[in-house]
C-alpha cells in the first residue's frame, strides 16, 4: 500500500515537516510495510517562505531587520536556484502580531 501525506502547518503548534512526520509515524504504527510519500503544502501564508526553499533544496539566511515599530527583529529568507530567487516572509517582519 502507498499513502501520500500532504499537510499544512498547525499554527503555533508544529510546522509542516513536523506535521508530516507525526502523521507518518502514526501510519507506521499500524503497518511498517506501507510506502509513504510526504509533501508539504503552503497556502501563501507564513509557512510558504519556509516550505518553498525546503522543497526546492534551497537554503536559509538569517538577518536582522526593523519591524513595524522600528525594533530589531531576527528573521530569515530562503534562497533557491543558486541564490537567484529569494523567498521572503513579510508577515514575520511586519505582521499585526508584532504590534501591541
């Protein structure tokens, strides 16, 4: 039997790869002979900036930026295609959760 796992994130509880791995572990508890394919799914939200580079064998660069109130925020962006394409999570540096 083959099973395809396609998951999004579980906000503030686990990211997409963690969710896929937990689902996979549950499947293997019932039958270790099942072949599992894991795919990540992002809807354009904050997980997209992490999912796309991971799926495309990219890398992440950590940087400090000014948030919406001018405070320093550490964030990261993904690079794919040998650094020709950058994937940014704008919400992580300017989103409503950063404003009191």
